[in-house]
């Protein structure tokens, strides 16, 4: 039976093998810490993006390499986000910049992106793709960085502004997952453009859910910033900024619920029926609608 748990375990094993084969011991230590920490029972996080890619591609030709690259790009952005937000923890353990240093954080995030692009470029060479995986990833990374730079200059003043930022950040990364899966011949994706739109919408709602969890002062275990000033600055860049512009928390949560279901419906209509589709829809419902503190 195909399910997201089995696919996630396959991706986890792929990442573990990749990390163990790194020749530089510092790179191995850093990567182990980023992906699974120092716990006796490793916490790999959701691996949602890579798992979706494997499901969408049917686990065919080179898809594990693409899924690994997607997770590398995602985790490279996470360690930098934690440094920028002054978040002291990630998944219940010290953030990378706290464990090592801000300088190592920036440098190693660059290294991770370089590793991912190398994987994507080698995929292009091996499969002679006409739409290059590494070019799609570079465009996505540029879009994500541009969105981060913009929001530091222009705070959210409307839901439309927030959605535009989220679509170019987390939405863009989920869209990339669909683009990469589409490079592998698969019968799972029926309508490519519709699939990409649905995935982007799922990503936007994942971003909104993360903002609720990261900035909600009623969730004490998620108030993980170095100072009150840092927490206020983070809230200025989160969905909570919209509370100053006439929206209530109830309205925001209702919007999240309705938009999430719309995203899932659009994605569902873009896929062929089968066990992969059932697993994809189940995973997307979990991403959008459940309490994912591991993201």
C-alpha cells in the first residue's frame, strides 16, 4: 500500500545515506544536526516537500535525487530564517546558528544550496530534460529571497500583500516540487498547470499555519525568540500584522480553513485516481489543516 509514511521513510533513508557518504566530517556533523538533531530518537521533521515529490512522480527515475534536493533547499532556508528571526530553537532543540555560529549558518546554507543545485544539474545531464531542474530551482530560490527582502521593507498592510509574499516563498517551493515531479514521465499528474496552482496554494496555507504557530503568544512553547524586541519584529512580518488592519483572528483562521480546502480540491482535480492520489491528498490535508509543529 502506498502511503506518505512509507515514502517519507524512503526519503529519510536516502538523506541518511547521502549524509553518511559526505567525506568532510564537519559537513556530516552539520547536516546530521540540521536534519535530525542530536536526540537519541532523531527528529527529521515533516519532509513534506520531498515526500510529495516522490508521490507525484511515482518514485520513478531519479525522483529520490530530486526529493533530496528539494529538502536541502528547504532546510537551507530554515537555518537562515531562524537566524534572521532570532529563534533559539527548531523542533525542540537549539537552532543551527545557536549551536554553531551565525557565520557558519550563512556559509553552510550556501553549501547546502550548492549541493542541491549540483544534484539537479546532474539529473538534467542524466535524463536530458528539456526543462532543466536546476534552472527551475534557481528561479525559485531567487523568488524566495526576493520575497524575504521585500517584506523587510514593506510590512503587511492587507491580506493580499501577505498572500503575495507567501506565494513567492513557501508557495514557490511547493510549486517547484510539482515542476520537478513533472520532469519524470508519470501518469499521476493529469493537468500540470492545475497541479502547480494547487501545490502553490497548499504552500501558501502551510506558510500561514507556520506563522500562526510561530507568533501566537498563547502557544508558549513556540515563543522562542531571543528578546521581546525580536519577537515584536517577527510579528510585524507575520500573519498577525493583519490584525492591525481590520481583520480578526477568527476571520484569519476561517480564511485559512476555506482556502486550504479550495487548494486541496484544485490539486485533487489535477491528479489521476489511484493509490498515489489518495496518499497525496491525505498528506496535503495534514500539511494544511493539522497542527504541524515539526515544519
